[in-house]
């Protein structure tokens, strides 16, 4: 049975573990059994920061909004993703322990700074390649797309994880088990996960020079975008240097529209598998990118990515300016925020009821005021 204890931690420790800033004395152990379940310890800080984000979002005129239905979906997915660990260790850790116990070729000292740095870099690179393959292989994307299904971007989105993801991620960490002790890995695999919580926010804009080295909210917003320029970019966990090294980095260029390029409402991968003609096409559905179709490149064609509504957003801003000029700033801010949030769901020339309301309001003022 997996341990579910929650040891009391100070506020300083709780916040520092979210940024991988725990000291060696706080995070060095000699057995796997001694390693705390950091995710359990961090849960109160998840909740506190989500509540803080909600408050700050409401206080800022153009701050992000959290939709209750989207929040509940993310929270439910997060709880589901943790269920297997009520019955067993994570598969990532179990597989690592097995390889370490039976096949390691070096035994690096657990209390060495070099060992900790190697674990930090090795885990982060392992995550990078798992994450990249999770976008580029359709059968892995079938699980990972859960995380990208929200059309909003806030701290609760970080909780939206797949229950089956750990059944494919473990293999990417096994090379590290040839030299880094399992009890060191058990610490850093958790820190890598915790770091990725706080980058799911629109409140943090730019972190200056840190943007060159670290994965930041700005970089990760690009990763969650469905704008054509965002597709298959910025896979990093903690260090953005991997994307810079392997040609997948993209800086934030324009307003990001979040969510899946083609929302999924069925078990699509299996539907496509059975509909594909010939064994070659069937295998391609599984092992090529989610955008692949017969005759296309392995990852699909970027031209197939739907546009996100350029005309719509220009029209929205002009209406907002008009409302402000006629002294209806509060109405402008409320409706434009809500429309902007739902704009990703609309085609370029489609108007929802909110935009129709604003249009009628403009006509009313032009004719009668």
C-alpha cells in the first residue's frame, strides 16, 4: 500500500518545494521509505494559491477568470489521477526501484551535490522527452490531451492530469537508474512535478532574464495555446534550455487561445484506428502524431490548424473602445472579458449571444442617443 501521510511543513518549506528550492538537509534521505509524499504536503498550498489567483483575478480589470464548471473538471481529473497511488507506489518509482536494485552500474553517493544535480537534470530531461513524445505519438497523446482540454489557463489547469499517464512515462527515467539512487530520484521526480503547478497562470507576465533558463508562465502559455504558432512548442518541465537545444522553443508572440485544436468527444484514436485502411495506416494512427492523416508528414500539416478568429478579436476591441467612449466602461469590461474567454470556441465569423448584445447596443446608441 502507498503511504498517504502528510507531515507538517512550515509555510516557507511548503512554498519552496513548489519552486524546487528545498535545501539538501531538508530533502536528503537514505531510503525510499523516508522520502515524504511531497504532493500531499503541497496540497494546502495548491488550494491557497488557487484561491489567491481567484481573488487577484477579480481585483484586476483584465485579470483571468475561473469558470466553476472548468474548475470542477480540473479538480476531478486531478483527484482521479491520484487514485492509483492509494493502492500502490507510482509506476515511475516502482520501475525505477527495480532497475536500480538489479541493474545499476554505479552507486553515486546520496549526499553528494553532484548526485543531486545529476538527478535534477536527468529527471528534467527525462520529463522533457516524455512530454515531447506525449504530443508526437498519438497513443500517448490520447492520455495527455486531458491536460490540454481546458480552454482556460489558471492554476487549477495544472491539476487536470490523466490517470493513465504514469503507465507510459516511467520508461523515460530508467537510464538514470543505472547510477542515481532510487531515494534521490524519489525526491526529484516529485519536485519536478510540483514546479509545474505555479507556471499555469496568466497573472505572472514576464520574469526577465529567468526566461532564458527556466520554464515560466509565459513559456508555458505558449505550450497550451492552439494558435498555429504555439503547436508543438515549449515542452520543458523546469528548464527551458531543452527546448532551446532541441529546436522546439517559441517565445510568446500574440494573445494565446487555449484548448485542443479539435475538441474530442469520442474515443477518437480507436475510431480512427478501425476506420484506417491497411495495417500501415492503422499503425500510423497509433504511432504518428495526432495531426497525421494519410499522405501527410508524421506530425501532420500546420496548415490544418484552425485559425483562432482574427476578425472576431479586432471587432471585439473596436466595440470595447466604443462602449468606453460612451461612458459605459463597466459594461465594456464585463462583456468583453466574458466574450474574449469564449472567443476560442467560436469560428471566425460566428457571433454568440453576448457579441450580438453588444452589436445591438451599438446600434441603439447610433440611432437613438
